[in-house]
C-alpha cells in the first residue's frame, strides 16, 4: 500500500495545551508537521536561524491564543500575542511566488492547525504491505516525537522515524501490531506483510512450437506462462497485456515484457511490468497416433459427461469435439486437462476452437480453419498443468440451439507425470466456477484464467475410453492426364475403424487427408487444370491446403462447387500437387474433389 487512505483516525481528545516546535535546518516543524521552510535571510538572520527563532516562539504557545498576521511597512509579520514569529519580506514571498500578505496569512493558518492537533494522530489504523515496498505512516501531534515504538511479534517490519511519519519496511511475510506509546496516550496499527499476487522476479519461461510462431502466438504464450505460475492455483486473478512482441522462428528466443495486474484474497495486489522468456523449441509432430472423437452425444439436453481420455508421454493425439445445446437454457461446455500427480505436466496444445454457432457446419468450419492454419506451420504451445490441478482448455457458454466445435492436437512431454486426464463435460451455468467464466469467449482458456485445485471438483480421474481411432490419416494418390476424363476423388467416403472395433467413423470427421497427385499434359498446347470441390451429399463446407497455401471454400449448398486452385501445365509437362483437408464437423459427406481442364465441360 503506497498511498494513504483518505481518512485519518485521531487518538486523544483535544491538545494537552502544548506545542512541540523545533527547527530542522531551515524548516519549522510544529507537532511533527512541517509549517514552513525559510528561503531568504532577514535582519541579519539566515534561514536556519530564522527557523530556530520561530520554533522558540511557537514553543511558548498556550491554549486559547492564536497566531495572526498583520502588515509591518513593506513586510508582513506572523505574530503570537506581542511576539513576532516570522517576518515575511517581499523577497521571502517572491520565493514562493506569492505576496507577503498571502504568505503571512497561510503561515498563520498552518500554525493554528498544527498547534490544534491532538496529542497523537496516526494516518491509518491498518497497513497491508508486500516485500520490498516500504510504507510511510503519518504520525503527528505533540507526543509523536516522545512516543515509544514497539511491534509484536518482532521481526516482521522495521520502523524508522521521519518528520511527521514513520517509515515501515517489511522484513518477512506475516502479521504484527505496531504500538505507538506517547506519555499520555497510545495508538495501535495492525500490519500485514503479504506475498504479492504475482512475483515479478519469478523467472517466467514460455515455450512455443512451430516452423514459425506468430506475434499473436508469442503473446498468447506470455499470457499462458503468467496464468500458470507456480503458486496456489486459482488464488489470484491475473490480467496480462503482452503488447505486440513479434514472431519467433524455430530455435529463436526473446524476452517479452508484459504489463500485469494481479490480485487475490490473501495476497498483496501487484501492478507492474513482468518479463517472460519465450523460446520456439521445435515443431509439433506431423502425425498423431490417435483420434479421440467426442460427439456422443452430439445433442446435449442436460448436464452430462461428454468425454474421458488419458494422455501418456510422447503419444500425440488429435481430439475432435462437436456438441449442440438442445436444453431449454444455457449450458457450459468444457474440456479440461487434469493432473493428479505431484509433478508439473507439460502438454503441447494446438487448438482450433469455434465460438458457439446456430449453424453447426459454420462451427466445424471455424474450428478446422484455425487448426489447419496452425498445422501448416506445425505450431503449438506448451501448457503447464500444476500438480494436483486442472487447467481449462476450452470453456464455452452455449445458448439453446447453438453448437460448439473444436479440433486439438495434444502431446504430453517427457519429464513429468505418467498421465494427464482429459475430461469433457456440460454443466448448468450455476455449476460453473465463476473465475472461469471470463474465458468463455476466448480461444485457449488456459491463457486467460487460473488453474484450480482438483479437490474443488469431482472430476472422473479413472474411466474407460471410447471412440478412439488409430492412425487418423488418409493418404491418397491420384493422376490426371489432360485430354482424358474428368478426375474425381471422394472425401469422407471410406470410414476408418475404431481402436476396439466398436464401430467405424462415418464421414471420417477429423481425419487428415493428404492427397498427392501428378498432373500431366501430353498435348502440344499449354493448359490450365482446375482443382474443384463439390458438396455432393448435402449442405457442407470445405477447407484445403494446396501446396502449403490455405484455401477456404466456405459453407456450400448441396451440389455447389468451389474452386480450390489452378495448375498451369506447359506442353508435355508433368507437375505434382499436394493437398490436405479434413472432413468438417457439422458438414455432410462424402464430398468430391474434381480435376478437369479449364474451358472443358
């Protein structure tokens, strides 16, 4: 606490008809309140001598008398009875940019206020402090200088005297009571030395993955590092503004300074700059081992468990979730990372997460667009899950009739626990923890809200995993020759099988297709080949990566066709093309990829 409260509490009734006046160099101090600092000489007396004389006169003040001001030729003087306290010359007044009359009136008023102080007046009845930040405590009155200072227990703070104040310096985290004992009266001040809500010297580190990490991803990693700091999970609220830190190439690192505000019950508030070292340490795996498919149920009418899975070290998985709220009121859909061990877990997360949408196809499209954009660069972020804590991956408030959708790649890194539990659930709003509501409009909830202790919520830490699909990839080769029939390829037609043979994934939602083709032009003329995509099975959507370029087809009506790209072929030329795509949640499949010469129906 660096500033005084707006109130003063008074201990002691009226003054005991005494004034404690002294000079400190050129300063006149009355009852430990600075009245005036003399600036010029007068009548052969320099400023310190003038201050000493004024203190001698004021020391003879008696109750019932007042200080006044009156003219004395070109000067004005402040008087007490028949004694002159201060002569105010034009030169003295000029030093304070005022007139002799106004300065004399001001000094008389200050003196009357100072001698009228109670025997002991303390500026605050309690102090809240943090380590490294001394606080100045106002203490005035004619017993202030004579007061004995004691704190119990000792060792929490150090007390030093100043003019009209005590300088309280914290020595250790704890609580103590400062007793200020004057000859006739005493005061007590309760002092609490608290740990800061955030330690600015915490040596914070953040790690990102990717062939290149964008400035936005670096900023998100800074937020992540500060939200997941290693103190009590959920004890504080932290707001982070990392600015625009710039991107990071693979292998690069940089220190980013963020503006931070942190508050929390039982902690001292922190406002200030905090440094975080961000490093781009690698690229995410090109292929995950499994697809976890969370779409059972797709339509959620009541609070329920949606998914349970278990991450193990260095076995990357892809998670797809897609759910519609068919209840009569809002639900909160969450996907959480839970660490039941006593070691910090480090999880690499690549996330595409849509805002709730009334159109399920648009929700799936939005999530896949984010995911594929990051997949192009093998981008991800290391999320630390503290021991015995839960970190939210996504928290969405979903209105009746709306759908939320997401795609994520998750890898538990070595060197931590043997497992991290992934839980998806739906709850009524009143069942949700208030601190996590702040993230319901955010992609990557862990960057904006704190972890929570596992014992605050009865998460299922053991379970039986369902809807697991190994090798969630389709590698397809094709060839197309100019002059031949139109080439076509079905997307989402042949389903992959589940791990335990409980069924097949109709539509192959969330499966990454890598389509490698060779185009040839045996004709003597240059031609252009069009790569198209048709919504063959109904309302759909399409998003592709063609030769490392993201192509967005948008949502599509039944039988609508969109152009994915063009390839120019010289006479006799052969050219390879590589496409990637993912069947999108909420869309209808199969869809058809077509290849044909431009200008030929």
